[in-house]
C-alpha cells in the first residue's frame, strides 16, 4: 500500500501549499505512497476550501491554478518563471 512504483520505494505522501516567500500554509496527509498527486488533490477538496476562504478577501482567488510553462519554451519570461517557481518548490520539498 505504501510502495510507489514510480519512485520504486516505500513512502508516505503529504500535500502542502506554500506562499511565495516559502511559508507552508496548509499541510495534509499522510497519504499512501502509491497515490497519484492529482488524485490526492481531488480527494482533499483543497481548491474548494481555498475558494471558500477567499470569498471575502480583498483579492478573491480565481478559478485558475498557476502551472509551469512548457520546458520547450524559449521565451525569457517563461524560463525565468519556471526557474523561480522550481527553486521555491524545491525549498519546501
């Protein structure tokens, strides 16, 4: 149940959300190592929770999530964005 065929070892997974300055604002888990990240995200209903929390905020959340630009992109802003977000993600892992 804890074996991740993708990583080839036994593990537990956690889902966390971090702000741009690296603070973890939400931590859920543990989940079985065999679970896919997208399945965990759907199961937790985190997006719905976040939308409810932000309804009365000064800047309400949009319906979109940020995601990296394709690695084939050669535009400077795309490369900078991917590099910056990757460094932030690795800091929390």
